[in-house]
């Protein structure tokens, strides 16, 4: 990477723990690839220190922050303004400092949307099924409902209260018709029969139970595109089954890459070097 | 330099302005030369933001800070404890964070002391003349009085109140006999006649008035070693005149280098790569 000088703008990630984050390598390689005078460091911040850490980043003149577990919700109260999509999601994973004013964003859903579009799949105006109602599902479903409204958005969940809140929030804030459905096989089959895009936001299929899939293979077909938020393994059982039908599939790695691309562009105002960043992830995930 | 990862420990400099500081390049090159997982960034911090910046550096888990103009005095109130020499000097230029506890140090005088010793000149037990009573004079005189007490320490100044305070502080805290003298040519000549070491802590001789010297050449001699805190130009008129007598001379660059060496070792606990750091300064000053 380029040597840091006194003109270098500083960005960082706040997490706890943070020692295994790929974000520093990913962003620093990307800054260097674009020849930008930026550096990106990692900070392990305890929850009780988060307000001082964010106030400190402002006082120190950080250009931007990534915010990760367990700080995504609490960080929202530490910034001056929150992007409407992030407000709808209910948490932020990005802070941009413009002349001392901090604005919170959430790039997780935008990362998924960017990955879908890069694969030639635009959710807008189509029928979309989301599996799960946790943090990833919230980020993706709310982003779609606000930024690329599907013709119909069906959310299948196994935690009734969480599902009800998500559906209520999507209905109140989004621009798409939404339905919440209990996640059982019959409901899943019926929902998928009319859908063009399936988004797995559950952890099913993640290492080490890599032969599990949230969807029986018989419900998959060529004209049902599939994104899996799971990125370990890159090619989950769900994606293998979907790809076997000839469907377009989007790996979780592309979603992870997509959220970092959004952050890079918020921090620098420059287009991200996507191929370089993908290579870093492929080498490290 | 080495790519920053999530394990990289972060250090930084706080100043205002800070855009021309050489410290980031100096320390980053030194970290890389030692293969240490450290990075050093620069932060332009307004005076009103200093407390939040230092509290933030603690919350963010910074390993260390350099502190420069205009923050050296105010920073002392923002740390948990202050090294006795720094307390005597009255300001800090270094903060070390050990498990959330911040300790302030002042490496300016130690840098000068290290540079003298590296040149084979030990002030301890010898007669020393200091020219000036400002910040550099305070740092060097107090450090000598505490850490390498001269047989006699004569301080010549042109600002009577400032000189009186310095002499009073040195007398109260130090371990050397101290005298304060009005800086005129007769006094200077008399003081130098009995001295073995002369330390110029005035700006006389600094660019652009490079043919000025605080000491007429006739007072210089082979057995009067000379350190000049001025580092632009590296070889001041004073040092040229002293070197012409065969005296040992120590350039301001070595003092600047010395304070960075002290900081490096406080931050990392490892011996500094002095030659590598000297080359960076020579290439950039």
C-alpha cells in the first residue's frame, strides 16, 4: 500500500471483537489501486466506549467509519443524521463525516441490490421472496422496498414477533406490497411458485452444515434467480441446486463485496475498483 | 509499507495544522523496517476538540499519540498520568495508552540528550550553557537537570519573566545548579569561557536568515561541543563556525530524529531503526 502521510484521510472500522475483519485489507488495497490518499484502520471498541469512540472519530477528523457487530444499532444514536433507508432498517453500518457532520448509512442492503443488478437481476417490479426476518433480511427487504420496489415482497420467517415487526415496518415505510408468511414447506412452495427472485437471509447452509439448504431443490427453476447471503461456503447447497436448473445465482461474496463497494464510494466519492476488491475477498474468504 | 490489517495497532499525531508533519512517513517507514504491525496517521484537531480527540483515541484503542503545536500544554490535562520530566517541562508531546490508561511523556529533551550521547557528548557532570528560555530550552534544560545533571547549567534568555520561571522550575525540580543570565555578548562570553557544552535553543540561524548566529565565532573552540536545535538549515552558521574549530557538533536534525526514536520505542517497546529514520529525515528536511 501507499505510505501514509500527514495528508492521508483516515477511515476505520469499529467492532468488538474486530481482529478477524477483512475490511482493513479490502479498503486499503482498494485505496491503493485507485491511488487515493486514504488509509483504513481497525478499532476494537467496547460497547460502553462507543459514544466516545464516535465523538473521537469526529474530533480526530476521520472521513468515514464502518460499524459492525455489536455496534450497528447503538451507533445510530451517535450521528447527526441517518439516511432514510438506514433509518428504516433500524441500524447503520457506515458513517460519513462531512466537515464535522456525521451521517449514518446502511450499505448492507445496497450491497445486495448492487450485486443483483451486476448479475442482471433487478428486483424492481418483480415478485420477490425473502427467507428470514433477522438483520440481513431487514437490511435487504427494506432497501428493496425503498429503492427498487418489487411488485410483491413475501417475507418468510420462523420468529413470529420479529417477522411481524419487519412486515409492519416495510408496510409503513416501503413502496411495495408486503406479506409476512410462516416459514413452512407448503407456504414456501406456494410463495416460490409465483416468484422471480429468491433471497436467502437465513444462516441455513453456512459452514459447517454445508449440505443443508433452506429450499428443497424441487422448488427451484430456471426463471427463479437466487441470492444467498451466506458466503461461507461461497457456493452453498442452495446455489448449487439453483445453478443446476440454469437459474442466475448470486453468491454471498458478491453481497459482501457490494456493501464494501458502497462504503468505498461514500468515503472517497470515486468509483470502487470492484475487480481488485473481489480478488482480495476471493483470496481471503 | 505493510498493508494494514485488523490486527494493526494504530498511532497518530494530533496537531493544528498538521498537513506538513513528517511524523507519519517517519514512523510508518520505521514500523515497516522493523516488520511491526503498527500504523501511524495524522489528525488535524482544533483546540476546542482536543479533549474529545484524546478521549476518542482512548476509546478507539490507539496505542500512542504524538502531540504537537498548539496542543502540547492542553494535552497534559487530558491524560491519566504524566512522566515527571514532562511534568517539569510543563507539556507533553507523546501519549502512551496501556490498556486504557494514558501516560504523557515529553521526548523533545530526551531526543536532544540521545543525540548528544550518540555523538559522544554526555552533559552529566559538565558545564552547560543553554541559549533561550522558550519551549525547546525548557524541554532540554529540564531533561538535563533531571536525567543527566550538569555540574552547572547556565540559561541565557532575552525574555526576563520567561527566563525567571524556567530557572525557578529548574531549581525546584532539577538536580543541577542553575543560573539564569541576561543574554548579552559580555555575559555570553563569560559563560562560554567556562563551559564544555553549548545548546542553542533560540531560532537564530534558521532559514531564511541563515547567515545569522547567536554566538560570535571567536567564543567557539575545540573543546566546546555545540548542539543547535535549529534544523533548517541542517548545518547552521553556528555549527559551521564550531566545526571549523574542530569541536563536536550535533545538528538539529539529530535532535528531531532523537525525539522520534524515543516515541517509536515508547509506542512499540522495540529498538528504533535509527539509520532508516535518519534517511527519511535527510530525504525530506
